[in-house]
């Protein structure tokens, strides 16, 4: 039960290109119906395109570009996105219990665990399915000691939450200028 986001970027790009083409054609058709000079002269466009063959360089270049854009969109659509819901391990030996925690909730609870450490004033977490990067801001204390304590607190919180696959935790501690002196 790993929910992943929809591929809205690839779909949005295709939709915008198709919408732009449809608008141009619709405006040109309306202009023709009103007896005005169209934004696109279909007769001139058709006669200029009719002069090309499949072996001409402009046709090959345009075909290659369209194929490249299509390939990029297919790769973007097939590549799995970052999970939005992480599955949890079933409690009490239940085998088919589907439960999960959202990435946002997991990040918030791990950040709360980091800020519970003495000396840490604020923390942020960015997580994917395999990693959780914790950035903690220290008001006082030794950075190496705080890093170990934050890592321990976050690991304990991960054990309490119980994701089916625990992410690898990396911790970065930043401090005030007074601490660095």
C-alpha cells in the first residue's frame, strides 16, 4: 500500500500544448467564418508542407524532436514518484491489515522528536521511501553530541511509528554564530 502521486507534470505539459493548438485552430476557423484574415493560413501551410518529403532535413529534425519529447514524457510518466503514504507494519500479527502514514505526518513527528532533544530549537525533515534527512538547529551544545542524540530520538520515534520499511536517517545540526566561535 504505497500510494504515489499522479503524474500531473507530464499530463499538464501535454494538456497545455494540445490546448494551445486547439485555441489557435479555433481562432483561425472563427476568423475564416467571419471573412477575416486568419491567424494561420491553412492553404499556405498545406502547400508549404506538401513540398517536403520524408527524407528532407527539416522533416527529419522535427520528427526527431517530437520523438525526443515523447520519449521524455514517457520516461517521466513511467518513473515512480515519491511515496505519499508509507505502509506500516501490522500490529499484533495481523497479516492483511493495510494501514499507513502520510509522508507529511511522518516528517512532522520526526521533526517533533528532534526538537524534544535539549538544545535543539527547531528541526525539519525531508523523507523519501528510503531516506529521512533531518536538519536541526541548535541553540547550544556540542554538535557531534547533539547529532547523536537527535539520531537516537528520531530512531526511537521511527520504532514507535513502525513503518514497514524504516528509512535511513541522516542528521545535520546547524548552530548559532556564538556556538561556532
